[in-house]
C-alpha cells in the first residue's frame, strides 16, 4: 500500500548480471512510504523480523505492513515491456498469414483509427493496462494512436492504475490511407507537443508516466516530419521510440524513400533521432555497421520475438547486438505479437535464439538467465530507468511481482490455488524452478504486483 512503510520477507530473485540470477533467501526488503528500497537484510530470521521491525529505522509497528511470501513463492522484479501498441490490444492473435506492410493496412490502421471514439479508447486502454499488470508488467513503453485525446487518456489511465509508462502519440504523415494519417508534418508535431504537454501536466516529475516522441517508422514519415521530431527530441531531451529494420521489404522501402539517406539507421541518425533515449523496436535485419552506429549513439533495441515470429519478420540476432554493445530489452509488440505477456516474450526470445543457433551460430543461444535479464534489468536500461527499477537494490523502487508455483504433495495433489501449468515436486533446485516458471508460467503464477510500493494487481 502506498503511503506506508513495508517489509517484504522471503525469497527474492533478480538479475545480478546478463548471465547471472541472484537468489536471496530468508531475506527482508524494506520499502519506505515513497516506494523506495531502503534496506535489504539477508539471511534474516523471518519470525523475528515480524516482531522487532528493525530497530534503528524508527519504524513503528502501526506504520509498517508486513508481506511474507509462502514457501515456494518468490519475489521477482516487475517486467519492463519496452515496446507495445496499447491501441492494438483488441487484435491480439488476429494476423492471419500477413506480413508487416499488409498487416498494417488490413488489421492495424482500421483498428487504430477506430479509437478516435473516446468510449472505445477507454475500454481498450483500460483492459490493456489491466492485462499487462496481471502479467507482471510494471513498466510499459506504449504507442497509442494519432488521436491526441486518446493518447492523453491512455496516460491518465496508466497514472490511475499505477502502471509506470512511456506514452507516445503516433506521428505519421504518409504511407497510410488519408483516413488515418497526419495531414502534414506541422500538424503532426503540434499534436505531439499537445500530448507531451498534457502528460507533463499530469505527472510533472515524470515519476510514473512520461511522454515519448513517436515517429511510427521512417516509411510513414516525411523527411520534414522526421527532421522536426529530431529537433523536438533535441529541444526536450525526451525519449524517442520507433521501429527499425523489422522486415526486408520495409528495409527496401526505406532505401527507395530515402535514396540519399544511407542505411536505415543512418536515415534516423541523419534526422537526430538516434539518441541515448531512443528505443528501436525489432532491429531484425540490421547490418553490423548499423548496429555499431546504434551502439555509438547509445540508442537501445527492443527485441520482439513473438511479433517477429507471428508476422514472419525474421529472427533478430540478439547475441550479435549485445556483442556489438547495443543494450537490449524485450517487447511484446502487441498486436504484431499475439501475447501481452513479457514472460511469453522471454520464452520466445529463448526459442528464437535457438533457431538462430540452428542456422549455424551456436553462441546465439540465450539462457534462462539472459532472457530474464532482458525482461527486467535490460528493459529498465532501454526505457531510461536503469538504477531505478529492474532489480532489488537499495535506492531502487519497489516494482515487483510475487510469483507462486504449484507444490505437488506426496499424493500427487496440489493445493486449492490455481497455479497454472507449473508443478513443483519439491526436489527442484531454485534455478530449475525458475526455468519451469519461464517455460510453463503465465498470469496464474503472478499473484501480486507492485509499482513504487503500491499494490497494482492481485490475483483473486
Ligand atoms: N511498423 C510500423 N508500424 C508498426 C506497428 O504498428 N507494429 C509493428 N510491429 N511494426 C510497425
Ligand atoms: Fe510495434
């Protein structure tokens, strides 16, 4: 509960490094009224912790809520979804045999355009936020639509629900039909500014919700629009999000539309859109030179394996991006991706990396530890919240999920609670339990979710 000191007791698991999970057992994590982790006591006697409430902190027992995780449960950092379209949530699973450019025309633009109806936008955005929270997503980088009122509503709903978010009003002045497009660059930039101002008024410190400059992708933006949005990024120092090199046809289209622009990454760079705060979704067909440019600018990549598989865009080579120094996180890319679950994205990142490995690059395989890093700590870096969320460290904020797995007893029974597909027999080591959760888990295992210390989801 916000506004109260809290003590969380039990087992905590987080990423210490890309390839290492750290396990703390019999541990107390103390969270202050602002939702900040102020102390971590390892190897603590849980019963004693309930009684003496850590002398020296000045916390009185009336002032402290104590949360104990049951045997077999554990606390894990909340997931960061570095790329999804809240406006496309009703289309999850609906993509037929399409690929990107026909998918946009057939499924996506009509749905996004229809959200200019405020009632529809409210229902879609409310549901999307509830669903992502239920999957443990404590922070999301959202695309809304070109509609300013709807984009602003999405930001307001995130604030009300307590989900940390980047919210972007989509800018696009070409490629799409005229019923879903900015009339010109000036109008698009004015609309982007209007939404930025609204979000800043609602959350002036940007603690929970921040605006993000959102050119849809180069083919949908005129040179003038890209130039103006690059200027806006320089003026405001705000984050930028867009798509890059998702499909080969799109890369070819960029070559045609920007004949003097160089590579796809150079096109963005030429307009000042590759910054330390830029989130590039996909990067499936990026060349090594482009990856080096992205790394040099400090821009980040959102890897979206569900989407890349569903709409057959290709296999991003995450190991290579990491080797070249590009920071990566995971995106569900709803609704190119069919699932709003970052756990599903992590599992698919593992499988896609195995497909890359089967193509001849054995090193490409990502481990359980690595994909869970991308889902948490890596994602935090991608959205500019490194050191604030993504792990359990003093000074970080309590964005966390309580995970429960079904314990099978001697008679082969499990308890009353619905723990989904993850059966644990009791002999598994902790890293094996985590692997079982990664590959078989879902929202039934996500019992509670907190953002900045506030309980934002509880599974009934
Ligand atoms: N490229 C341009 N727009 C989109 C979109 O909405 N989804 C995906 N996956 N790629 C895009
Ligand atoms: Fe996308």
